[in-house]
């Protein structure tokens, strides 16, 4: 089948896909409201004794959560008066013990980079027939990203993963009945979204991430036998930072050796109103490391340098501030940028000293910047909820459950998957685990650098390589 894409058609289907990331087409839910919600970071990584009893006594109508392991408290009041009163109380009673207080900040559900309107007419061959059944060999030829990382799936001969090693996917949930994923979902996981306790993915984002890690059906992931566990922190209109913080800790407590975070937001290291959030992320990630979990995060899709907080603020149009991209711009995570099908650094990918590795994230094709032509063959095809519309893939005669996209959100899971199979292989060979640092070093030593970086951007140690990483394990 030949898919003919006109300007209006491409624009409409990609914009429609953007909307599926941001709006629920199945269930309508209340908007994420961070008003009257605050996060308090204590100076010590513990919560003062009896603070819960004091809050219960003095503010029975204020909801709160204590994260004693990292010294963080979240409060949520019903109105501005209660908020003011409880904050005043905490500042007065625990002034010497509080490090910072931040208003909660909403995290946007990740979506594709914005598309310009100048998209020209083109022909793309997606399927060779108009039959509703598409062969696995057809799917394989679209998985250029998986083939690059696995050396055309040669890494499968060394290690496909197993359910003894689990990857936590902290995202929007997963389609738990997807035929390519359901056998590898080893736990029901946890939802941190209030009044939405299932892990059903209503945006598509988490299911896309899962397919790159552990797809095992029409589409194959980098670790097709690895165990995955969903932790839901994003709904249609986004989520809260503290949901992510709590999910990181829960994933570590549950024994997930790899944690994937294909999400993030910009927080100010200068504004006292956001310092507690940054501190909460850092403490949660350190907590996960102490539990033996590797934390991988996407670098973001604005094409800016994450090295200098002042420059980040300038690039964002917020002068006189010091912004950090959290968690992907923190030293404590493995920060992942994106390369395209030609193994060149993607123009949209954030970069800089904070970047550790790159992986295939796809883009709109080599002619997009100069001529506005979108080439779908440069996007990444991955799993997608079977119950959500898949406008780009369906236009090419692909069935439900699959969709095209691009971004660092789809690069990070490649690194998470490689980390997982390194752990699985080492445990099989040596009957013991590897430290977080040693897994990182294996990936860094075997990463492939690009021959040409036309954007002259720092790309970290290079692009993650599953086959080379598995070959190096015997040296450890």
C-alpha cells in the first residue's frame, strides 16, 4: 500500500497524535490541580517526630503525606486560607528544621516536538498489501532503532533478559493487555494519580516506552524477555512532581533494578518556591541508588544546552533565573539524548555536560528542516494502546496497537533496556549482581560515538550499544 501524505493530511494526523498525548479519548478526568499544594524539604533526611499528630490536631481538613525516608512532606489544602495557615504553622514550629518550601509544579505529559505547517506532498510505502494482517517481517523492517542498538538483533543471541530483572516504567501507565507486552508485565504496579488507581494508559506515552524496552510480539524490544512494572504518574493533562518522587522510591522498594523516567520539567534552583522540589527529586534518586536501582531519564526535546542554569533560563525566555531540567539534567541520573536514523544528533534533543548517552529517538527526516518534507520512515514505530486511535500508523494500513513518534522519551528506554540485559547477563554468568556504577561504566565504555555531529553539541559518551555491552561483561 502506498500512503500519500498531503500537507493537510500530515499536519492533521500528527496534530491528532499530539492531542492523544494530552487528552483522554476514553475517560474524562478532572484536571491536575497543584493550587494549594506544597512540598516541604527538611534539612535532615527524616521527618520530625509527632508532626503528623500535630497536623491532625491543628489542621484536620488538610491532607498531608510524609516521606520519612527522604525528609519530605507534601500538604494539600482545600483553600487559600487553610494553605496560608498550615504553612505559617510549619514555618513557626519547625523553622530550624525546614530547608525549603515549594509550591507543587505540574509536569506536562510528554508529547512530540511541534510541527511546522510547511509540509509538502510525498509518497511513502508502508505496507506491500492492503490486507489487514501485516507480517512480523514487515514490522521488523520498520524497527531501525532496535536494530541499531542490538546489531540487527544479534544481541538476542547473547541475552534477551528475564523476569528476575525488572524495569520500572514511571510514566502514564501501560496497556496491560497489549499482545506484545502483556507477558512481560510482571506486576500490576502502582498508580500515584488520585482517584485513578488503575495503570491503564490513557495517553499512549507509557505504552510507547514499554515497547522499546520489552516488546515481544509483532514488535521486538531491546530486551524482549525482561520484566516490566508500570508506575502511573501522568494522566491526560499531566501530573505532579511529588507523584514522580514517590514513584521512584516505590519502584526502588519493589526491587526494580532499572527505573525509566521519560518525563521532566524545568525547575528553578534560584527561586525558593521550587528548591524543595529539586531537593525531593535528588533525594529520591539517591534513595533509589542506595537500593541498587539504576535511574535513566530523557534529556528533553527543546534543543537547548542543559549545562548552565543561567543559559537555560535565557533560552527559555526567563532571564535572571537559574533553571534546571529535572530529572534529566541532574548529575545523579543517566541522562539520554536522541540521535536520528542517520546516527546524527537530533536537532530537537537537549544536550550539554549533563548528557551521558544517546540512543535512537528518530526525527522527521533529512529534508524536513530545508524543505519541510516529513519522512515517516525516520520516525520510530513502537507499541501503542490498542484502545486508542493510531492516526499515523493506521494511515499506512497498520493495525491498532502501534504508532509512530519521536523524541528523547523514546531514546531513554533504549538505555534502560541495555542496563537491564547487562544485569541479567552478569547474574547468569556470575550468580551475583553488578553495582550501579559498574553497569554505567559498561555502557559508557561500549557506547558508539557519531562520526559527524553537524550541530556541534556535546553528545555524552556516545550511543548505547547492547551487543558491545554484552560482549564486554566477561571483563567484569
